[in-house]
C-alpha cells in the first residue's frame, strides 16, 4: 500500500483539531499512539501512519483504535469518555484483533469484516457502531493507488449527503449490504472522475 506519510490527501481540506493533553490523560497508557502530532492537529495521514505501524507489528490494535477514535470524535467533549469505554471493554485487544484478523481484499472480505464488528460474542465493543468502526476499517484496509472497491467511512454525515443511487438509508446504522452498495457506487464515481475512492467520500461530505 502506498504510504500517506507527509501527504495531505486530495479532498482533505483541514486537520481535525483536538486537545491532545486531555485525550492522553483520558485514555489507557498502553493504547496511546505516540506518533500523533503533539499539536493536536491530526490529518488522515497521521492515522494512516498508526495503521501502517499496526500492519507492520509495531503498533497494537488498541493504539490503532485509539488513533481512529481521537480523529473520529475530534473536539467533541464526550469523545474521551466514550473512547475509554470502547477500549476498556477490550483490554487485551483480542476483540479488535478478531475483527481485523484477515486482510480485506475483496467484497466478501469487506462484508465479513463489517459483520464481525457487530458480533456480540467476539468483536462488538460499546460505543463502536458503524459510524466509527467503518473508520477503523477504512484506515486499516484502504489500498491507495489500487482502485476498485475500497473500505470507506459511513457515518451519519456521509449517509445524509449520499444520493439515492448510493443505496444507503439516511439513518444511523446500516447493513453490510448497504455499506457495500455505497463502496461500489464510490468506486464507480472514483473511476469516472479519475480520483481515489476516499476523495469521493470527502467530496460528498463537503457537498461538491
């Protein structure tokens, strides 16, 4: 996978800005991703760097989840509280490891990964619904420069701005088949425009 280190991704207009000291104080020390910028200005590339380290074995699944949640919640006041509850329910990272255990390289793998995050016996975590776990799947599995169907973020903001042909209901919570329909639509849009699939997602969010 092409690295995103040092790059602002096409379509990304600004970083997410957080109080990094508040987040560090609120999260379990073992889950803290040390490579996040001390400034608290976090770009997607910074979360991808933690994901790269996770795949290389030099960062834990808990550190990956923490990085995604910090970026995902951003400055929202309850973010550290909810993130701590999600991490606290998986102190050894086994539930996350189960959800992410297979590389996502095709639609069947994407479907399986999505469903695993909802599995109450093996992977589901409190406060980690589709709007957040699709962020985990995006950062953990996106393959830049490859094209085709890629894991993308599907949260309330994205869902509220997708056209009907994307196949996603405008509510909070979606089936794996709705997610896949959206991924196929985004792949088609990306191919037609000559851009990355996540650029399509970012364009949807800013109403381009």
